C-alpha cells in the first residue's frame, strides 16, 4: 500500500524532484533529491546532505509515494539505517532525467566549461582572449565528452590540451609579486628567477628583494613551495592578476 510522505506541514506533495535509482537483489530502490544537487554532491561542491535529499526515506517508487520495505532494505544493503542507505544510492545510483533535461544540462555544462577555458587562455600570437563561443564550437566539433562526476574546472583543464589541436591557444600567464626579507634574499634570488617567464621588476632595498613578473600557471605551486621552504614562512607571494592579455591598445591586468 502506498504512503504519502509526512512532513512538518502535515502532508506535502514533493516538487522539483530528481530521482536517483538503484537496483539490488531484484528490487528497485529510489530516493527523492532536489534538482541540480545530485551532481553537486558527487563532485563535492555540496556537503550538506539535507540540501540534497528531500527526505531521508527510501522508496520503491518515488512518483507513487511507495516506500521500500524494511526487510528488502536489509536484504539488499545489510543495514536498515535509511539515511545511510540514501547516501549509498546517492553515490552509486542512476540519476533519472528525461532526454530533454539531459540535453539541456549537457549544453549548460559545456557552456560553463567553455567560459572557464576562455578565462584561462589567450591567442599566443595576438595575446587577445578567445571568445567562449569559439571554444564552445570547437568542443562540440571534437565531440568533447563531459563527465558528470567531475567539476567544470577539472574538465576545462583537461580540454585545453585537446583544443590546441584545432585552435591557437595557450594558458594565460599569472602576474606575481614576490617579497623576500634580507636574510634569505641572496640565496633564493637565482632560484626564483628560473620560475619566471618574464621579470618586470627586480628591486633590492636594504637587502630585501621584490620581484614582479609573469609565470606559467603550472609553475605557481613550485614557486609557492620554494618560498615557503626557503624563507620558513617569512617570504610573501601575491597574485596580481590571473592573466596578462592585450585587448586592442589596453593591457588588462
């Protein structure tokens, strides 16, 4: 016999539902989630389970309000704690979406990836930004496959090397300021300069050092580690801009 979900407002029909389904021991188990939250939970951008689950209840059929039987839950999962079972289904179950919803979500995700890539790269010849629409078209033409369990930023970083095969792009450089106190400055100075692709300012004052210049994004971690280890935390590393792009006659920083 089907049961309605009981809530603090007595009886309430679930709305804006995303169903996640799992089949075990020949039975179907479903949970009711908020739309757009399942992917957020899986890529760890959402950590509050109550922002994801509409109810800590396991169903045999969400749309009909039919609850799973206790003995079926124990047989399939070995436990009867419904919240823990919900978490298992949330992680490993299949998100049920219509073809129209799936396509709309895919298009939106691809657009987000394209916009992120556009913020990370420039044309190496002109040093100008590459429009997101150009990147979006290139991703579609190369049939770039989106992975639902990975964040947009992770997928953008994965796509850049592949895009280089069809587009003239390179990672935009980071403008960095480094300040090193007197004691460590002379020792660390030559090591620092090897990590800069372009040094704009190399100033000494009372024995202390200040460097300003451009580095490749991939060098940032090495630069940060070098300063931390060599100065025991007394050196400073500051990001002045995430990209150095020439837009017409104006330099954006």
